[in-house]
């Protein structure tokens, strides 16, 4: 029996944006897939419903694949592929496999000779980099920085030094309710000439992407509380 395919299905970054950021390919794959691996079944069902594809959600089977999923469970989750059924991996936001547990499923698929089909869609880290004006030749995504203020200060200094040495764009993020605290630390610990791009509410109607030096940001404060935000810095 032929094996199924593993589809990596992007999700929206902001509410009510599917009509301009989600491609027809995504809609076609979702319409013809009955098994999904998701982080949160409730929000995944809401996402599928919002696309208005006529999918009967009672016929859709969802399993949870999140950061708490033990590696030994992956074999069970992926078994339908071995039986010839396709599986779609849906991220909570953006693209599966990028700062996302979907990578566990992809790794398994490659080990078993299963075709992996990544589908293009919105990715907050790449949109932020594109809009930053920084180097797209050398960049790194660091995910979440340490919560402890002392450790975070050291991490920021390290990112700044690496950026200067390697001419590298450094991309990172924070839990939305801690964005303002992170911004305070950025302004306190980075050099005045270091440039920082703040990209918040990407793809939304009130999308905000601006790059300024640390010195300029100190004179133009911005409120990021509870707003999905990506930060990019480059030291010169």
C-alpha cells in the first residue's frame, strides 16, 4: 500500500486575514484531508471553519502534537501515513516546523521515507526580517530569550556582539504579555547605535513594522503589551 503524504499547513497570524494570506493550495489540502496533528484542536477547528470550505468537522480526526508530546508517541500519531492516509500538520500560528513542534512529525516522516509537502504561508520571523531592512544573507532565529533579567541581559549582549562580528540579523520573540519588559531590557542593555526592528501584529490591519536605533527608540516609546511581536536587531 502506498504511504500517505505529510502536509505542513500554515495558519494565520492575525484574525480575519485568511482571505489574503492563505493560498488556494492550503484550502485544497485542508478540504481533502481527514487527519490533522494540531497543538489545540479547538482553535484548529475554528481555523478550518473560518475558511468556509464546507468541511464536515465531525468527519475530521485531530490528534495533539505540541511541545509536551513525548517522542515515543510520534510513531502512533503517524501510523495513518503508513496505512496510506494523508496527514496535515497545522500550527497555532504561522508555518509548522518553525519554532513549532511540527518538526517532530517531519523528522519521523523522513526516517520512514514519507513524502513531506511544506505549503507556503505567513511566517512571522521571515516577514519581520523582510521588513527590517537588515541582512537576509546571514540571520538566526533564537526563539524566546531567558526570562531572568540577568540572564536575558547577558543573552542580549551576546546577540549584539555576534551580530557585529558576523554581520548577522538576530531574530527573537517573547510571550506577548512580557513584550514591554523585554523592550525595556533592549533599551537598557544594547548600544545606542544598534538597530532594532519591532514588528507587531504582522498581516493585521494595524500591522506595525519600524526599524530605529536604540537611541531613537528611547525617544519614541511604543506599547507592545499583549500584542504578538517579533524583534530583529543588527549591530553596526
